């Protein structure tokens, strides 16, 4: 019975909101994750940090071939998704340590929304061309990136998204967008490698334009969501 009581107590603590930042009354579109899941994620914060760091390490491994063909000066723009998971790992860790950074929070929110949605978008848009990926890897990439979006929508519990922090995130991801698709500065465009050459006709335009369209929209979306969260939070 003692073991059962301990397990039940542990489960109740996981479900409890005690000691966690309050869940404010926000519109569904900026807080779509159920409170129970938000609470669980915050209770298991260090586990979530560890998982994101593992994802970051995997991402750097996945991008390594692209690093080898990219000028060193442009390396910061190569690992898009790993940067997102690193930002959110840092955001959650800093919150747990009582050293929150609104700039890191904003970078994490933007990274997880933008890359968390862009990767499933291109996996679907270029579906026939991903045949070289094992189905297990395809599904891992698809669902793990959607989980990044879920993580992003928990940040409102402790992040306020002040305008200056959002401005930094907008600036970073706008520069990233520019060098990825429009003006690479050094070398070729630095976007994640697509399963077909950039100039390949695709869906009435080119493969590069398909990928860029998604990236543009998904740079605007977190800007709207972050500022909406800011304005809808009680003052």
C-alpha cells in the first residue's frame, strides 16, 4: 500500500498547479494547450530541458553535411530546428533557475513555432520526394517538430513577450529568412536542404519558392501570436 500511496501522491503532484505560474485567461489561439498538459510540462521541466538538448544534439548531427558545405561565417544560420530546441531548453532552464530572460523566451517561441510548423509543411509539400527517408525517420521528424509547437504554447505561463524581446526575435528570424532564401551574403542560400534542387518546378512555382513561402508566413505568425499574448495578458 505504501508504494501505491507514493505513486498516487507523485501523480497528484504532477497534476497539481501548486507552485506553478498561474494560467491567465487568454484567448484560445494564444493558449491552445490544455491546462493539464501545460502543468505537466512545467512540473517535468528538467526532463523537457534534457529532451530538447538531446534533440539539439541530434539536429546538429543531422545538419552536419550542410555545415561541411557552408562557409564557417554562415554556420549560425544552418541549424534552424536545433537552434529552436536549444532556445527553448535555455528558456525553461532559466525559468527554473529563477533567471528568466525575455529575449531567450521570445527566441524560443519564434523558433519552435516557425520551425515546428515549417518542417511538417515541407515534409507534406514535398512528400513524394522524401522517399529516401525511412518511414520511421519521416514520422519522427514530422511529429517531433509538431511537439515543438506545443512547447512554444506553454511559454505564456512565465513569459510576457515585451516589445523589445519580440523585436530581437523578429530581427533574428528576419535575417535568417533573408539569408536562407533571398540574399545568402556568402555562398549559396542557407535554408535546410530540400529533397529536390531549388529550381525544380513544384506546385506551379519552384521548390525554393514553395519552401520560402512557408518560411515567410511562419515568420509573421509568431510575431502576431507573441504580440497578441502580450496585449491579452492582464496588466
